[in-house]
């Protein structure tokens, strides 16, 4: 067990403390509330617990049992075995925030490498050590912009094709500030492009947020758009899928000020939604306003290279109520997973995975578009996710697909009333041509029935 | 011994992982959107494994030694937790799957909500918050929503004791509140008179950590909470120190309204070198409808033949989502495993031994180190890392010297109300032998501080690097080992 004392050790310790019993260590707890009886299941041995959890886990149907075409912010990718081999090192996962750099160089250098990989992938100057997830990273971008303009610009323009959950979290975070306006994300006009937002961007606009690829999988060159946003003095945040950046122009190259997004595609298991990884990177003008941990390179007295947490004066433990954010514990181990994954795949592998996703998704889209009753927009460029207009409610189609061993796409009517009968499908390197054909067959049968 | 970076190890053309060739016809790429440069390293799998193995050797961790980092509850993280979180039935489920395909996940989440309610005495729980600080944000936004729902718009302040963790004032500010600091009294409790004086109709609530960050139980906690309630405010409990209270007292019984729980402290989910954590928030019934949704509920009761059907419930006056999906599910599996192994009796033992260990270390160090608020402590205690007759030595030097004896230093310079604070939390999983070794070393360091202060000033002497130049790091601000500009040349 995990509590090691023997009876005699306990007695010796009590003697040294000078109290008669363990109970007497709790004399300061109000007597009427002391030692409540907790109604919990009887303790189990490790063996029994393992069996019980195995049983619970086996009730689920997984993306291994089913053919998965579900994405919408979390993606089914292959994670090479080497990633978890590193994550399981107790030296990494049982350490904490590297406040003591001399005994934390492993964690610190890994974060430094993570920052480097993310900065290079996004085309930004600097990345922080992580936020909680794509949603909170997006919200933190808005908080940064708010402080950048010292609260003087109060408008936040958000595209309707930013992940609906991210938009929800953004609103929760901005609720703490008075008189801010979040506009632009009219769910009745889901397919508006970035340019359609421009009339809303004015001299009072702090930040514009668009997604790339957007929630519907679409990609567009944002270079001109970024320039127009900057003409009104506002900042631009691009919410990214980092995997797409192995293939397509980076937000940095297109002129974004902040790139954020969900790092889960970079070697992190689906795990029913978490823990994932919030990516956050900026151009150098905003580095000092960025929230979260930052690792910097330096040297010791003997000139040996080493790494430390730096610019800590932005953070809550120093700045308290004036801090850039309250974030403390972040997603250290998930950032390590992404670092190992990107190191393993490297320049060639990451591009290869992105291309596999792209080609398989396009093949799937073309095939589905030929099935009577189903329609896909093949003209707008997309990455590995696309919208299918269906002959029936997505709920019904998905039930049919599930009966055929397929985990269907996301029901867009959940968030966009205008998108009744619209399904969002994701295709990754995990989907074989056979999977795609099984899906298409099932959809054909459905439309015949 | 400097480990090269992954960029330094890179060699053009090297490949670490092979993927299958495309089995579908290739689609045309939108050339104007395709990226030209991709400045990522190129390594073999063995390059990568060795590199990260080397890095791992530069870390101190719970698995390698005693890690008495106050306020962080660095207890042993059982290996079975890791196995359970990686069961394919859990690890390969997508967060948006239809609920009928994830009844195992939902059952686990539901049970965990129930366990946490039972342990803390609250009536409802959300598992969504990602860490303690996000739990605080959730809680304070609930306080805000609650007052607003009553049309009470005068409440603009949150009270925060001067011993509080930095996340408390930061959270209050982020939630739109003015922070009012409440001093501590000579016993390390909230100063009741100062609290009374601060409590009026402009106070939205109090953020209180109990045991507080001195490791001391708030002796008048019930009275403190009553005073805030009488003024119409709510009390938020920072649950970072719950490891002292399992089966000892239920925060809801003591008068707290809302509280977060750190699964990564109390319930043994690993700290991961800085996360992921998990910060469920528990509330009294009056606040359930303000929780971020969705939360897991029983949709249809089970019977002898059929298990219950679990699904999601969306609270009606929710403050909104604080995070995508359902929270850190992988951490929930670990915490559930931990609670199942312990049961009520085991959890009480956890807290009893956490408190026993802290008091034992305190007893052994008392007399050599000054204990500013000296009484029976709970799971941790705070001493001064400075002596009037050894003025050159500071808490930081003691911390660094501990590394030479192969111990992780305690938390230092927090809480702010103790001069040169060393905050020591041994946790329940350490043996008496380890505590004795640590105490012996602490006494020896005290001696060194007086006789050979330079030994401490220049420590550590045995780590992979010595003290690092933090000023240089902040000035030169090298945050990236291969800048995009260089990549383009
Ligand atoms: C007392 C106290 N409160 C709050 C926090 C913040 O918790 P987290 O780091 O999980 O966000 C900490 C964390 O380390 C803490 O010690």
C-alpha cells in the first residue's frame, strides 16, 4: 500500500511529536464536524480495481472497434509507440513545475524544444509552455488583446466558423470584464468567410478571431485579410490545427499576431476529450503580454548552457491580482508528448501525415458527393474535414452508420440551426481505403432504403 | 554535461517514423496555400529516445526521491493509475461519441462526481475545470452569476487572506472583482476583526484555503464563514490542501459554499512536470444550476437486469463552458482508481498519515529552524529559512544546498507572510526513515549555514548545472532554439 508506517513507527513518531494519538492532531477541527463517516465503497485490492475498471472500459465502443469519421476538434491519429515510452518515464511524469532549474533541466529543455517546434510550425516568434486546451488558449488570446489595448478597445470579432465550444469558452472568460462586445459569429450564417467579417472590424476592435482550417475544415489564404485587420489597428488571432501547418502556409507567414489551437493531433490520445494541449504562440511584440510559463536559455557560472522559467513577473505567483492570467499548472506532459511526436515524425513525417489526411479526405468527399442525396462542396479548399449535406437528419444517419460499425460525423445542427441535415466528417491517416468504401456503401444503402 | 537540442541532433534527410503510402488517388493540392518551408528537425527513432532519456536523467521526480514541495502534495503516483488510464476502452474514445457508446466513461464520471460529493459534503460537482486555478475561476464566476441572478449589483469585491496563493487574487481580478487583502492574526488564522471590518454589502465573497497555506487549520473557520454569509457574501474554498481533510472534516459542513478539488494533488494523479491537472468544482445545492455544463447524470435508473443509463445534464443558469469537451478524463480515471483502492477507511488514513508526517518533521526541525506560527500543523508547515546570526544565508541557499543531499527543495518564498519561507509538505507516502534522513540533513544544513555559509551560497555543487543566470535569461530572451529567421537563410 501507499501509506508505509508500521504500528511501532507510528507510536515512535507520536512520542517525538508529544501527542498521545493521531486523533489528537485534529483537536483544532470543530468537534461536531470531526471524523465524518464517509459512505464510499469498501476498499479494493489493486487486482480487483483493475478488473472493475477493465469491465467499465469494455462497455465502451471505441475508435478501434468502430471505423471513426468523427472529428470536430479531436482527431483519431496514430501515435507511434515511442511517444508513450517517453511519457511513462517517472522522471518526467512524477516531477512538477520546474521552479528549481538545477534539478529540472530535463523538463525545462523539453519545454524549450516544445516552444521552438511550435514557434517554427506556426511561423511565430515565441510559444508559451502550454495552455489547457484549444478553447482556453483562444480565450487567453482575447484576454491578451484586451490588456494590450488597456481595455480601451472593447470589440471582439469572431468568425462563426470558429469551433463552437471555443466561442463558448471565450464568452465565459470575457464575462468577467465589463462592457465587452463579442460579435460576428452569427450561427445563422455559418459559411461566411473571413472577409465577411471586415465590415465589423473598426477602431474599437481589439481582436479578430478566425480558424484555419476552420470548424468546417476549410482553408483560405488569410494574408490580405490580416492586412485589412491591421489597417484598423486590431490584432488577429488564427486558431489552428497544428497538423495542417505541416502542409499549409503558417499563420505567421500570413500575418497573424497570435496563433493558438488544439495540440491533440500531435501525438495525444483521444481519451474522451482530455487531457489535451493548448497551443499559444505570438509575434515578438506580444511575448511579454503572453500568459503562462515561458522557458528561456541561459548559462550557469561556469558558462554551461541551461534553461530557466523566465519573465515570471507576468505570472500570478509574482504579480497576483495584476497577473496576465491565473494559470499555474498547465499541460506539461502533453507538451512533452507533442515534442516527442514532432521530433519523431520530423519534417518529413509530419508532412506525410498531413498529406495522407488531405488525400484520404478528398477521396472520401468525392465518393460521397456521388451518392444520391448527399452533397459536398468540392470547390472550396479544405484539409481533412468537410461538410456533407445529407438527405435526412444526421442523428438518423449516424444511428444507421453505428449499426454498421461506423462512428459517423458530427451533427452540425447541434450548434448551427441553419445546418439541419449537415454532417461534419473527418478523415485521417487511420482511415484505409477500405474504411472509406465501407462508409460510402453504408451511405448508399441508407439512401436506397 | 549539456544535452544537445533536437535541432542540434538533426540531420537533413533522416526519418524517424515511416507511414503507409497513400491507398487512394492523390488529390490536387491548392498550390497557393502550400507551405514552402517546414523548419522541423530530422531524427531517427533512437536519436529521439536517447535524447529524451538523457533529458529525463536531468530531472528530479517523486519516483527518484523525496519531494516535499509545499502546497503541491507530491505523493506517490501509483502505477496502476497509469495502466487504467491507458486501457484502450478509455483511451480510444472520442469526446463527441453518442452517449450510448460511452456508458463506461459516463458511469466512471458519475461515480467520481458522487465520491467527490461524499468526501467534501457538497451537493453537485462539475469535472470540467482543467486545474486548480481554472476551478477557482469557475467558482468565482459562479459567485458572480449568483449575485447577478438576485439583482445584487453592488458586490464588487472579493476578500483574499494575505496568506493566499497567487492564483486567488489573479482569479478574482480576472473575474472582474477588486481584491481586498485580509491580514492574518498571530496564530496564523484569518484576523476576525479585520474580516468583520471588511464585510459589507459590497463584498461578493471570500476565497479561503483551509488548512491555510501555513499548513494550519483555520481555528475559527465556522465563524469566518458565518461572518461572510451574514454580509451576504459567499465563501469559496481553495481545495489545494484537501489532503489534510479526507475523512477528517467535510468542507461543506464547515460552511464553504463552493470549492475546487485538485485531482493532481489529493487524488494522486501525476503532476506531469507542470500538468495536466484536474480541478473539479463542488457546490452546495443552491449553486448547482450555475455550474459549467454539461455534467453527468442518470437519465434512466437501472434495475436488476439493466444498468442505469447515463447522459448529460445542462445546468439552467450555467456560467458557460470553461473548457472544451468534458474535462481531463484521463485524470478522472486515475483519481477514480485511487479512491476505489482506498475506500473511506484508506482515505482517512491518507490524511492522518499526511498530518502525522508533517508534525513529525516539524517536531524534528523545531528549535533549529524558526517556526513563526508554532502549533500542531496539518499536512504541511512553514519555517523561516534564515537566522539572525547567519545573515548571509537565505531560504534559497538552503533550498539549493538540499539538492546536494539529493532532496528536492521545499516550496520557498511562499506564503508571503513568512520571512524567507520554506514550506514543507512530506505527504503520507513517505517512510519514517526518509523523514529522518531529511530532518538530519536539514539540521546539518543549519549547522553549515553558521559555519560554512559559502557552502550554501554556492550550492548546488552536484547538479548537472549550477545556479543559472535568470537575469540574463530575461534580458536576452532566447525562447526558441532555432529562430524562423535563421531557418529561412
Ligand atoms: C494553495 C493553492 N491554490 C491554488 C493553486 C493552483 O492550482 P493549479 O496549479 O492546479 O492551477 C495552487 C497550486 O499550485 C495552490 O498551492
